[in-house]
C-alpha cells in the first residue's frame, strides 16, 4: 500500500538515492551531441529553478505554465515545480497566442517557462492581457530582458549556482518537498477538445503515483530498459511513461526531434519507445515501399517470410519451424529491426486506434506492439496489452488497481486512484463526468473479449444516425480507410442522410505518384483533387479497405481537399484528433455537393 504522505517527487528522490546520485538518470541532445545528466545534477538544477521561482513570489499551489518542445529544460522545470507543490500547466508549443491566453488566464498563471523566441513572441503579444503573470523564464539564452521580467533559464542557473552552496540548496529543497503529499495537485493539463474551449484536468500526485505503480505491475518495464522519448512531454501519455521509467530506475533519453528520430534511435538503441498509430502506419508503409523496389526474387523471399511469421504467431513450433524462422530472421526480420535500432523489445502504442494489420506487420518482424488505452482524466493509462497477454485488435486488460465496467449503453466507465480530481473551476463538467460512486464516464464505447481484454468500438458523441435509422460509429471506419496510402485523414459524415460520405485530406506525395500513373503530371495539387480520374482511383483504393464492412457502413462518395488538415487550419487538435464540426463547417459546399 502506498504511503499517503508520499508524492511523485519523493518517489523519484527515493530511486535517485538508491541508484546513487552520481548515477546517470537521463540523456539528451545538445548541439547534436548526446549528453548525460546524473540524478544529482538533475535535482540541483531543479532546486535552482525552484529557488528562483520562490524568490519571485511563486509558491505552493500557484500555477506556472510550461510551453516547450521536448528538451532537458522541460524535465528540469517539471521537477522544479511538482517537487514543492507548485502546479505546472504544460501546453502544446503549436497552440496559438489566443489559445495560450485562454488557458493561462483560466488558471491564473503567475509565471511561464518557455523555450524559444517563437514562444516568447506569442506570450509578449498577449502579456498585457495576462493579469496574473509576474515573470517569464526562457530556455534559449539570448532572450533575457530583465526590464520586462523576461529571464534566461541558464543565466538564472548560473547566477543562483554562484550564490548558493549546493548542499544547503538541495537540503532546503528536499525539506520543502516534504510538505507535498498524494492529495496535493500535481499538474493541470488542458484537454484540447474537438469542440469549445479546453477544460483544465486537475490531476493529483495520487493519480500519478497510482498510475505509475499500476504500469509497473504490468511487467513491461524493468530497471535495465532504455526509453527514447519523442512524443510531446506536455501530453499525459508520454509524461507518465517518462515518470514510470524514472521511478523504475531505467534510463530515459530525450530525442532531438521527429526529424532526427531515425539517427537518434540508431544511436541510443532503446529497448522501448512509445508511438501513435499514424507513425507506425508510416513506418510500415515506408518498409513496404522499400520491399516493392527489391528484385522479384528478393520480394518473393520477403513476402514468404512475413506470411510465414504471421501464421506462426502464438503457436508452439516444431524444431523444423524454429529453424526456418531463424533463417528468415537473418534474411528479412533482423534487417527491418536494425532500421529501428536493433534492440527494441516493445513499442507501446496509444492515443488512437491501431489497425490489426499494422500490429501484425511489426509482430511478423519480431517487434511486439503493446496497444494501450487511456485518457488525460485518468492520468492516463487504463489498460494495456501485456507481453504475456497480448490480444491483437484490443487494448489489453485493465491495469491492476483499475476498475473498468461497461454500462447499459456500451460506455466505458473507469474507477480508481488514477481518476482526476475534476475539471478546474468547472463543477458542472466534473459532476457530468464523475458520478457519486466515483465512476468516470469516458465517452468511449467498448466491450470485453472472452479473455478479458478491452476492445474500443467507438465514441458516444460521434455516433451517426442515418435516415434509415442505422447507428454508425465513424471512428473505426476512418481508422480502417486511413490505411490507404492515399489517405492522410478522412472525416466521415452522414447524420440524417441515406449514406456516408468522406472528406479526404490526401497524402500529397502519394497523390503525385498516382498522377504519374494516370498521365496527369502537368496538374497541380488543386487540379488533382478535383480530377475525376484521381477521385475515382482514390475511391477504388478506399473500397478495398472497407470491403469487410456492411453496405450501410461503407463510404459511398468522397471529396478530396487541396489544403491538408492541420492544427493551424483548425481541422486538427494538437493530439491530431479531427475537429469534425470545423471540417463540416469549412467544407459544407463540398459535403452538400456529395449529397446531390
């Protein structure tokens, strides 16, 4: 049973002491070089930032924003705040100034720690409207402007390191951290939402410690593992995985960026990474395209090897079959694994539904994909496939100490110490989401398989009711169609109509390749998306992917858009979920035309 007087930071400090303060805690890139930082260094830097904040009137329960890409300063800022009960409020760096203004006014942020000139310019443009803001701390050195209370992160570290003795500083820092317990607020994470303003999810130390402990019991991670972090740390998913690695005593490495992911993964050679389905789909498509360019004799061996591996998953193998797999492993599987560092045990997939064929592909080359399910409001992991309990097409059994049930409407309900305290200053939304018995209503529809794994089948709010009275959940259909090389995103509509239609944001490169095969090289993208031959070819490809569906579930007509769905365009949230209402509004003429 967890000590009620503990906190996330206290648990981290316990691990640091047991491993040794001089032991390596984290790796990160600086100017393209891989650097290491010990537990002791990490704690000292967190103590210095904490001291600076406190000296400038930022105290326990005050809110501090963090706007930054993944970098070592993000982790330092996180530990500097949560350690003594300062509530950090991380936001996505690609939020607009108006979105940041809403969040930081809603939570009365007194300070903002941010990464770069781009982020600083956003905040300075709205600074006069942030009435509680006292100071800004900037991770990039050259941006200090003391007259406007803009401070350089690293210059603050240097000045405070000269002013205070390390041992006394850390001693005072650890002493201050003792006042924080499981019932103290850890962080506010604002859900981006597909409609309306975001809501601040109030998450306690109890939620984080409980979820990390439950993940540890799943026996996916051990202290010898190495984790490469590249998904946004401001999101509950990646952040909790980082916490789990820290509290397990395993090594965390912060990747440079998505652009350098291939070189980073081959240098670090992690045993575990997290990913979202779209990235896994992209990797699979790139590998398959590489296979297509091989000679016919090599292609024959490759496809035979992949089929052989898939048909023997989870089966007891004879000596001959094992030998054959070893041969195929040397010829095919190991070469694919080598492209991903060659050391991966698991890829943990979350954030959206993963298509079974993508999961099967990775399994066929010897990389296990453990698909999980969670929500920010449950910080965040509810269930995950285990190495010993892996059922493709599901999100695995619920974690230990997490209760999950399906109500009469098919909605997934969750209860346990992982569930948030509520929504920040929004009692109505809290009461609408959490009942008197502590059950959180997820809004997701699901069912349990015979083996006890959870399967997500849709979203309550996104159900389409056709004119014929058919209830259709579009999300699984969208996920299925997105498997097409031509489709980057598809938004399906059909409320009150005879049939479903789809607005497609196509993959530009694949569309240009298609144009060549159709002898349409002279067309620009605007011309291609309106060309009848292109639309017909894309629709035929979509039909292949939706052939397993019932007739009423199939998308009958599609429209292609020239401008890709994006966060800036308003069609996507920072988590890359589609804003259906925005898409419907933006492309209403196209939708109306498809229903003529």
